[in-house]
C-alpha cells in the first residue's frame, strides 16, 4: 500500500510520472473486453441505455475521461482527495460529467449497482494481502449487475522480479526529481519501494517528500480461488494491451471476472 498523504503530495506530478501512458488505448482495450463478455446494449437517449462503469482507484481520471468519450456513464473512486481534485479539474477542462467519490476501494459503498468495474495501473497489486483482495471482490460482486464484468490488470512476476527487482530508478523532470529504490522479497512476493521526491521552489530551495509503496504479486491461481470464493469466475486472461494470451515478456496481464451463473 501507499500512504494517502504521499499520493496527495504527488498529485500535481502524477500525470507527468505517467507520461508514457496512452489513456485512450487503455480505455479502448478495456471497452473491447467489456463488449466481449457483456451483452448489454449501450444504445439510448442521454444516459438511458449507457453502461455504468466504476473505476476503482481512478487517480487523476486520465482513463475515465476516455471511458466517458466512448459512451460510458462513469464513476471514479479514490481515497486521495488531491488526486480526485485533479480528476475534477481535468473533467471541467474536457467538459466531462463524471461522478468522483472519495472512498477506500475495499470499503466500497455505492447507492446502486453498476455494469462494469475496472481497476487499472496496478491498483489491485497495491492491496496488502489476499484478505484485502477478497474483500474487494466481495464488494464488486455485491454491486455488480447480473451481466456485469470486472476488468483489472496485474503486474506480472517478470515485472516484479526483473523490472523492479532490487533496482533503483532516477527521473529528473523540469520541476521535480524522483528517486525510486525497490526491494523485492521472493518469499512473500512483495515489493517495497522507497520513493523520494524533490520539488523545486521559486527561491531555489526544495521541498522533500518520502513515501513507501508496497505491492503484492498475485498469481492467476490465487485470483481464480478468491473469485470462486466470492461468487465470481475468471472469464478471460489477456496479455499487456493485447487481445491474446499472456506472454513471458509481458509486464502486466488483464483479467476479466464475471458472476457465477446460478445453478
């Protein structure tokens, strides 16, 4: 996990740190998965007939504005108010109407059910343990419509062992500098990352913020067991933004969950 205060601190820099992200490509790929596994039509006047999509861990809303453009009615959930403020500003600039809610995704409480849940950019990997993941799946099942789907990505073992490993990363941006030191435990399958950000002030001095991010490497078999425990099934597993089975070199996989059919 990561302290909310740290995410609040980096909210202004977060989109710069995600500069290699193509939000439209992510939204279109998820949309293709949704259309493959859900039969509900999206045709209708205004919001009538639109699929309702809930983004768990929406951050600054970069992908959510693309979901809105595709035609979803979007709800964004995040526990960082600073991130949600950035998302609200983005929606105002893009003239999008998206509902953002300040919640911990493991304590999800909606006023109605939704057609699509998504959780992107390693959000699920940031859960503390299998217990927290199980709670999340329980909440998803509770608020998911009968023909609904849950699409999320997971960082792969290759990403944890080789890309992160015990490596140290350094990024020097125009207005801030990021140091990122990783430590991956192969026994617990947990990566602990120590992040330090130096932000320049106008007077030539710097603000410093230190934070820790912990991510867990969850396996497909663990996801399958927890899904079944919570009345869900693994309907599909795909490679990194590719509509095909995962490959060894993939940094992430995408998983589609659906409700178990009643017997």
